[in-house]
C-alpha cells in the first residue's frame, strides 16, 4: 500500500508547523532528537508540547535559540514575531513542556551558530553531508535547501551557491528542514501532496525592511515551481520561504487527494500567530494502491455563443478568465442563426472558481446566458521541475504515462532564451527538449 501524506494548508505553512504536524501524525520525537544531534550545529534546544488553537488540540514544535544564537538571528526570546523565516519564531510557550537542552556533537568539526550571521548554500550542504544522518535524509534536506537557494539567488541577484542565508540559513531553519526530512523517513512516506496554499496580505518587517506579503522568496518559489497560492484577507505572512520550499522540493498539488485512498492518520501542527481561523497545518496519512500515475477528476465547463463582441473584447475576457483561475479558456469559430459568424467561448474550471468566472463572462462579454455542466477528465499527473540547460535555466513540465516520461519545456522560458540569444525559437526548443530527454533517460527525472 502506497503511503501518502496530504498537507492541508488553509492557514499557510512554515517549517516548524510541518515538523509539528508530522510528529503529531506519529513520527517519534525521541528519534527526531537523536537524529538532529548528528548535525554539527549547536546553540539551540527543542520544544515539544501541545497547545489549544481555537479549541483544537495541536502539536507545538519549535526551535529555541540560546542567547548567542538569538542575537545572531536578530531577536531575543522575549520578542513576538509573526511565524516565518523572515522574522524568526515566537517563543511565548508555557512552562512545563519538554525542552531538549544540550547537544553532543561528535561528528567532525563542530560548527557553532554564533560564529557568523550568514551561511552559504555550500556551507549548509557541508553541514548536512558531514553529519551522521542517513543518506535519504541528507538527500531530502539538501534538495529543499537547493530549491530555496535558487529562489533566494534570484531575489538577491546572486549565484545560488553563494547566497547568504541570513534569514533561512539560521539554526532554527536548518533544524526545521532536516527535521522534516527525518520525520518523513520515520513515517515511511512515499509521496507528499498538498492543497491550495492560503497566504495572507499586507506588509511584514524583515532584515531587508518592510516587505509586501507574499515575501519575495515565496513569490519566486510559487512562480518557479507552480505552487497554488490563494491570497486571503488575513493580515500577515502565512507562508514562509522554508514552508514553500518544502512543498516545491517534495510535494505535488492535488485537488482530490482522498480519491481512492483511506485516511490512516491525522496530525496537526500549531503555528505561532493568532488568526480568525485555527492556525494549524493539518497532515493526513493516506493509504491506497496507486494503479497508474493518471487520475480522473471532475471539472466544470462553461459555454456561451457570442456574435456581437469584437476580437479585442474576447481576447481581454480570456486573459481575465485565466488570471482569475480558469484551467483553460478558448474561442471556437461557428455560424449562428441568421447566418452570423460568431464564437463559442468555452471555459474549464474547478468548483472553487466557478462563480467568479461566471461573473467575469457576464461582465466582459455581451452574453446574457451560458451553459454549464460537469465533465470528467483523465489527466496525467505532472510536476514542474527545473532544467539547467546549456542555454540557461528552463522550467520543464514532466508527466508520466505507464513506463514513459514526457518532458514539456515551458513556453515563456524558451521564448526568453530565444529573445536573449537571438536564436530561432524552434532551435532553442529542440535543444532543450533533447537535453531534458537525455537527463530523463540517465536519471529517471530532470
């Protein structure tokens, strides 16, 4: 039976919430403590406890920095910040919980958290790979950090290997990321999926000053890896770069994760901020036999015939529909009554976006009515990966059918390279496809 964990991100996601949810799901705190002690890192203790969030009992996990570590990370334990790697953690826990103090590190050269305030990707990789952690945990942890480094590198205009992790490379986030990898291994998880990710609004303070929400690194990760962010009216940062990187590196988005699976366990990880909704990350352990990497899902189809709108109006309407959440939109030429040339406007969407898209059709076209009906569709599961091609970085949409893997380069990235280099679009596309196919043939992935 395939083991899948579904992360329900209605209150966003952060590193400590992820670890808390996995611990509540059944990962062993003692084993986590034992494995984290293999890291050549000190200057922190672990908090394991429980707390009530809007009346819901949830696991409360946090990384407590000692005084030197807190000063290096830019806050003391008395300060109260929003959850997030841009700000640190809130340390207002009740007394009487289990705190793990003291860390014995006998695994090579010891690295102290207070030596300097920045760590590069190269240094972080060395910390992880020089530890006594399992190879799988090392691989998972490094993968998350590499995804994060590429996003931070893009935001700061630096080589990913040389990015200074002053926000996410601090001790607490190293522990959060490695802790996530340890818990996933402990639970024997084969697949990680997630819901749409709720994010807040407004502005937050970080080391770069006042920043809009979502913060730049989260936006970069969402754009690069196709994370499904949904902006809400909640004030504050609900999605942290560490949380987004965990999803980008390890998980896939699924609209209907419970289909053909049974719920084998439920875990709740508590966040540190107060929202109008319960600030928890819910993790469901699902079991089911995966017969094929394809799935059947239900969608809405909206249709209307338009014979008195200009091409500009219809073009604008389609762009607006796609930006508002339509999965697809098209215009099909047809002949209507009175021998008028016209167009069939067809939109495919999910239930969550249907009403908003219907309102756009009424607002942006001359239609006074349309048809809507449910349809089932069969789709290949897909994952957006990044190929470092000989011409530059290109996002690749990878799909699997039976024993075949199909790799489709993203149009925007190919077009950008063609414009930058002056090469014909077809030549760029052919080369990227060839290099992607060669990498898939060697490694089974991009």
